[in-house]
């Protein structure tokens, strides 16, 4: 069976590195850190690392995966994702896209297979390039913008000071969700992460 492809969406450069829209890229960076890997530039216009994700029962390394962050802007994510799928022989049903999600409460993680893009430019680009919406999504919640702020402005801003304190937990949970998805499947991951929250 082919490796998984785990893509974290974001925008390039230090100006965007800590914004809400880069939560997917932050999660893939966390997965790379857990596997002691370095994301390196690839001709598919992405930085990537080939890893084993998580630990199987008994201590064996988890499934093979390619971690990747497209090097272009969010609305151009589809080209690199398609190129990576072709280069590594990954079918869409072995693709996991990690992204920020306005429609999920900040701090929560949701998983699904398929569905629309809900106005997310990165998902729209990926679906258009692949010609299908049938791939996995790990949706890291950023919540809705306050007041009358436009969603497009909200996602390109840094997290609030209160959110920054909890951001490491959200990134860790999103990374955990990816690991559980590849090891145990969608239903198991949903059962864990869609349950009502317990206090930290």
C-alpha cells in the first residue's frame, strides 16, 4: 500500500508564519518535529519529509507518510499537491489536508472525508487541481471572527494573546488526529476528537 501524503496548508514567509491561516503548516511542522525530520525543498514546489507516523501497538514504527507544506500561497496549493500525489503515487483517498477552519470552535479538531471547501481557498485549489473532493481533511478550529471583521482578514491575522496560550495544545491535537487517522482510521479518530471536550 502506498504511503500517506499529509499536506499542511499555509502561506509562505515570516509575515504569515504565525497567522491563523498557517495552522495546517504549523501542524505538519509539529509532525516533522515528532519524527525528528527536516522539511526540505522538493521540485513539486513544496517542502517535505518522508517519515513514519506514530507508534503501532507493540512499539513498531507507524505507517509511512510524506509530510509536505506547499511553498506557494494558499490559493495556489493545488498544483503542488497534485504534483506530490503524482510523484509519490498517492491516490486522493490517501491524502490528508490539514487546515484552519472558521466553522470549528477555536481549540477543537474535526476530521472528515470529502465535502466542499466552505470558502477555504486552499481546499478549493486542491479540489480543483485533483478533480475531486474525496480526500481526508483534518480541520483545526480557529472560530469565527469577532464583531463584523471579515473572515478573510481574520485568518490572515495572528492569534489573540489568549489563543496563543492554547495554540500549542491545538497544534498537538491536530498532529495527534493525523497520527490516529493513519493508524486506526477515520471513525476511530472522529470518536476521539469529536467527543465533548474535557477540561484541561
